[in-house]
């Protein structure tokens, strides 16, 4: 499993800041399943995160998470 509570929050806040600049952009984050509750709670607590969709990862052999090319 990759990530951390602090890294998840920092990523979501940075994405929300970017969406404030370019609101027409669609954004989704797919976090490891153990972090879904944290991300959903952050979305409920921070109104600027409401535009970010949430999904889940399954598994990845990469040390930094799922890689998409």
C-alpha cells in the first residue's frame, strides 16, 4: 500500500487550489482502499474539494503507487 494521511490531504488541497484556477477541469483521485474513508471525510469537511471525484486503487507493484502511461 502506498500513500499516507498527510500526503493524501496535501494532494487534495493542491488539486482544489488548481481547480480554483481552472474550474472547467474534471479531476478524480483513486486512492488505496484503506484511505477511502479519509478522502471522503476530507471532501465532506472542505467545501473546495466537492468538485473532486473519488475512486479506489486495487494493487500496484510500484513503490510510489499505481503508474499510468
